[in-house]
C-alpha cells in the first residue's frame, strides 16, 4: 500500500558545481559537432581540477578534414563554457586554465554496430535500461522536490550573472525536504543551501539574508512556514569553489539530472553523448511517453522503462507502472506507447528531432521539467502525444 503522508528530499547543484562544469563542456563539444553534421558521433568525457581541464573520448564526422579542424576548436569551446559559468579564480580561470584535448576518432568496431546499412534499421549504440517518469504534482509533471531545488539555483544564477547579487559565486548546492499530505506536496520542511561567495568576510547569516528573498519568491506561496528549518552555508565560509575546491567529472550527477531520486534510474549518464546513444535518447523518449500518459489523464503518476541491446533496433521490453493511480490497465498503456511512437534509435531521434545542437542548455538544472523551445530544445517535454495515446487504448 502506498503512503500518503511523508517527507521526500531531493538535491540540485548549480552550473558552477565541478561535475556540472564538466557536463557543460562535454555537451558544448557535442553541440559543436552536431551543428557541423547532424549525424556526428560524439562520446565526450571531461575531467576538471585545479588549473586543469582534460577532455577525452571518441568523435566522428564523415569529412575527416573537418574532423581535424574541429579538434582544434576544443580548447576555445572549454574556455567559453568556463567563462560563461563565471570562473575567474586564481586557480581556475577561463583564460589561464590548462586544457588538454585527448579526443580521438570513433572506433570502427563500435561504428559498425551502430551505423545503418541502407536497407537495415539502425541498431542501438549500447545495451541498457532507461526510465522515464511523470507525476501531476507540479505543472511541469515533475516531482516537486527536484523541480524546486533546480528552480532555486537557477534563480540564484540569474541574479549572480545580472550583477544583482555580486557576492555570490558560481558553485552551489540546494536541497529541499518537501512535506506531502494525502499524496500531495504542501510545504517545505527544510531548506539546505550551500553557495560559494566571493567576499570572505560574509557569515552564514549574511549569505542567508542574500539568498532568502530569492528562495521565497521561487517557491509556491505558503510552502515556507515558521516551522521550516533553514541551513544556509552550514559549514561556514565557502570561498574556494568549483574544480579548484573539488575535482569534477562528466556524468556524476545522474539523479540531479533526472528525478531527484523519486523514480528509478537505469544508470547511464546523458552529457557528452550524441543521440544515437540510447542512454540519452531513450531516456528522453521514456520521459516523453510517461509525461504524455499523465497529460492524457490516464494516470496521476507513471514510471516507464525501456530496454535495448547493442546493434538491435527495437526495444527488448516496455514496462509501465502507474503506481495504482491509473484508470487504464498498465498493460494496455504499454501496448499504446508502442503504437504511437517508433522506439528505434532512429525513430526516437526523428520524432523528437534530436539531431540538433540543443544539448549545452541541458547540462545544468535538469534535463526534465523544462519548457519545450522553438528551436527544438527540450522537445521531449511536449505533450503532443496525449490524444494519440487516448485513441490507442
């Protein structure tokens, strides 16, 4: 039996968190290659530490001369990312950091399992399981704790970059414990925020005075009460941030990137991977389908799993769980989602128009729960399949 009254906690991290710096660089490299060739193959990983960024992995363009040219642009791409995030620290500065590019051409053995012959379906780039999730507890059909943990940090980044709050630094983490009653989020039990600050003289109390108004305007009215616990920079000073304070790696924030722990995760990271990699594209498709199931009114909550094998085009399985909130049998929804969308890797890419340079913007503040954009960004957040799903059951 499901619980109706409980507290659930999720965390988010800012674009200046060391791991997110790496996600940003990896996705910016991906966008650069896809902008040149929509079918470019990219598997880019980034490591960052004091005064150093190391970029490695595999890339592929059909034109070998252009591939060499783009290899020469990697240094500038990394520096532009670091500058936009806002790092100008003595030991991590966009202009002086040492960038090492170890990218190389994609393995022919991997390519042969993925590249489609003219008369064959394209196979998945790897085996794996991917989960999508949606819930009607917020307008974005996302779990409230992660949705608002993201929103807090996005707001603080806006006022930092605008100059409205010049004391704030790029590195930050948020955490919200949300109280649920009768299965619905109603208020916040505790707020945890640790944010880098550029003035060494500021105390935890000073930082709370800076951030609290922005947090209050971000959260729904009435969610913060006299009983809400606040923990702002609880360890004291936080001046040295980013990769100088802690090393970063691409792909280490997969729960932040998805549902904040409110749903299962298949284990594959997203950033730096082109959309032939089902770790990314099928996870987007699973979110898209789960969101449309809820948007169609078939359930209040939906978890959807897809599974793939390398070189095999069709998903091996489709699983749906509506957590006893559905008015359509889960098995019928499984059949319906297979009817309304081609879930081969190529089918997903074409349906969601994923062969576009739309990935840098996904690197921070969540891949899900964002508004679809005119240029195709966050296309997996559309709810345009709802009517087709209704007709299919």
